C-alpha cells in the first residue's frame, strides 16, 4: 500500500486528508459506492451472481450479513439513483457514486468521490451529488457520440 496525500474539500485551507491507496489494486465491489451503484442498475442476473459470491463472506470491513446489507444498499441506490458508503474500506472515509449509462441505459461505469468523514462533505454529500450527476450525464453523452474528450 502506498500513502497518497491529497487535499480535501474543506473550509480550512490547511486540511489535508491522507488516504491509503494501492495503485492498481482491487477493492471488494460490495464495499465501494461504485460497485454498489453499478449493481443497482445492472440486470437482475448480474446482481444475483454478485450477491451469490458474497454468501458466507464476512470480511473485516463489513458488519453483519454482507448479503443482507448489500441487497438493501443495492435497492436503496436504485431508488435514489446514487450509492453512498461510509467507513467500509477506511473508517474515516465516505464515498458517493453515480452511474454512467450507455445508449441502452446499461451502466458502463461509475463516477465517485471519496472524502474524509471529518470533512464538511463527509456528513452531507448533497454538494458532491450536484457535481457528480451532471458530470456523469456529460460523460454518457460524449461516450454515445464517440468523443474521447469531455469538457
């Protein structure tokens, strides 16, 4: 794991969030806002297959029944149009993700922010959604048009 120092969205200019990240690493799909939002808008067979892979798993990052918690999280993300996670990978991190859809309304990617829970956005992610939703729509339109450059 590498330590990456990034500045956060904070009212204090001195605030710095230090996140642990593994370059090129993998995270469990069920513990990320991106994974949950992609499953929320995936076909039922994809969701069922993903849920079946977590049966019996109780990784240290999750509490209770992963499958039960994941099903509820997927359902909520589908209703809301976005997914939120708090403290699953790192106790001090919160994340919000929105799907990016292809021309057939199939999710092809997710766009997400990860912030410190101590940051002003950590407790209230509405402001981040105001940035993510239009950006995801612009990316989707550009993908449909075959553009490689999105502004």
